[in-house]
C-alpha cells in the first residue's frame, strides 16, 4: 500500500484519485505508523511554503518526513512537496525541511521565453522534460514528454541530483533525487497518460523494494 | 518549452451539457462527464466547466458532475459560473477542480479575488472578464469596457485597468471573453487579447469567436495569449483538438502533440 501524507494539501485528493484510477491501493493519512509502514509515501503540496511548513510542524508531519528519509523509505514529493524538501525557500523567506541540499527561488520575471516574449508567472501549462539521468520513475516515458506545471518558484539543488530539467525563461530542475527519494516540480496526477505512468512507476518501484512485486 | 493550450469550454445546466448561454431554449447536447472524457482522450490541454444552472438548489447536481469528472480525467480543469464566495470556491475545489473562475461577482466585490488567492493560492484563481467594445472616453481609454449579465450591464470600468487590478489582487490567470466576438465564429478579438496580454504578466486565455484553426493560431501568436478557449467548433465535430493543434504547430506555435 502507498500512503499520501495528509497535511491538507490542495492536491492530495487528486493524487489519490489518480492511484484509484490505476487500481493501486493508496491512503491519505496523517498517522505516523501507517506512513512508516507504507511501501512508499507521496508528499503532495499546492500553495505557499510558509503556510505548508507551519502546517507540517503543527501536525508533527515534519518529524515523520525526516524519519522516512532517515530510514531510506521511498518518497515522492510533488510540486510544493518537491520545493520544501530542500533547505530554504525564498517564498515567505522560509526555512524548509533540508532533506536535500539546495534552495527554492522565485522565477525571475525579467526573463524572456524562446519567442522573445516576457515569461509569465506562474509558469502554468504543459512543458517538456529533458531527462538528465536514468530513473525508475521515467520507465516507459519518452524523453521530451510534456507534463503539467503550475508554480512560481523552482528548486536549485546539487546538479548531481538533477534527474530532469525544463525551460521557462531559464532552465530549471523539474525532477531530482536519488535512490527512491524523489521529487517532481510538475503534477503527474494532472499530466494525462505520461503522468499516470510516472505514478505507476513509483508504485512499482515501491512494491519491488518491499519485496511484494 | 511551454506549450500553448487549447481549452474546450463546456456549459452545464442541471447536470447536462447545453448550448451556450446566448442560445435560447438550452438544447441538451449530452453528458458532461462523457464529453470531458472524450476531450481528455483527444488531447485537450485543460477543460473549463461553466455552470449555467439558474437555481441555487440545483448546485449539488453540478458538484456531482465535478466529482465524476475528477475521477475520470487526469488533466487540469476549472469551474466557473455562480462562484460568489470563498465557500463556493472551496466546494468546487474540494469536488476536484484545480481552479475556479470568478466573473461578475469579482467585479461587484473585488475582495473575492484576494480572499480566494489567500485561501487557495493564486494558481487556483482565474478571473473571467466579459468585455465589450465601446467608444474610448477618459474613463474607458482603451475603448474596451467590462460588462456583466452577458453583456447587458456596462460597468464603467476599463478592461485594461481591470486586468491589472485582478493581477494585483492575486489572480493567477485571466480569461478574456469578447462579448462582440462570442458566437460569431469570425475570430477572437485580437486587439483586446494582445492589449491585455501585454498589460499583465500572468497567463491570459483568449475566449470568444473561434471559428477555424487559423483563429486559434492568431489568438496565441498575434493575441499573445497563453491559451485559447474553444466551444462550438469542437463540440459538434467540425474540428478535432488534434486538427487545431497540428495547424497551430505547423505555423510555428508550440503545441502539445502527444498524449
């Protein structure tokens, strides 16, 4: 079973619906023992970093997340969940979880897109990924496939951790991580067939790791 | 790179798909969930549902449609029509929509935009603007005025000023609907679309007037829109989403062609 970490993130139900559609058992939960017993955990998120960190602290979920990482359990951060796994965010000048090195920065509004037009923020819509490393998450997904993004901040982390990049005025990290501890800036639960494939890949990886494949 | 989006707009009345508001008689043209699934499979980048149910008591039927859509399609969709409070927004977002679109209620009470952005994030708040061409005056320097009630009531508010105000209040996106072009199939109101696209830095959706693939291309190139709303040209099989995308792509607009 997979677990979605419940801290009232806006997209947590969308993530569960996607797994339901795939026929993969999945629960939204804030119970530490359920999260720690799950084959893998999805850490969703929509909204602002400051509010999310307060919510995580108030519910004790920050400690659970750190323990999941310490015990090397499979974890997938999505969107804001991806952004607050690094050390700090410019959004609300927030100290974040620090599971990975790096910071989350605001997309600079003075940039231009490929057509010479000023970029729009939020970066909203379908954008293509350029894979930088092989990753079990990308199994069966072609390089340059498009995923749905909605965000105004992006993660700047150790280049060695970057799994895929996308371009919006600048090239930014769209997916990063290592060894089953992964984070994606886009919304796989809203990215059609390729997004569902990525979620299935995560579930398959988790099942394999726990010996239930 | 970021692709331009094509967004079919579905009008829903009493839980059924219907022809647009301006058509009298409201012909039932199908099941919104079935149609949404068809659009999802045909490569729509997003879908908009507009609730034109007259009575508030029937709101539950519409929310049920939203929930059924959320269980079956895995692309973003937004919901508009009858959103007048933060509680209304919460109801459709909880039912599974990514975004809510506020229109007349925001013109009458602009605090609704900032309240919505504070509660759910800017990315969830689309402001729909109905705009009508008029004579330029000191109050309406652009010659484009905000209207409500389907164009019957002019608000004495310049469309460009209103667009900037919506951005300042925390809207994450604007949907610019030309009352003059709507239903004509003669093309989007490109001057208006471009003026607003240039006045704000949030994404702009062009709406009203699509009649053929060239119009869609014009909206995203000349109009500088991030997305184009379509309705009748795709609802009745005149063009497929793929045809619209391939035409735009062949003429230099970045489009998502695989799904």
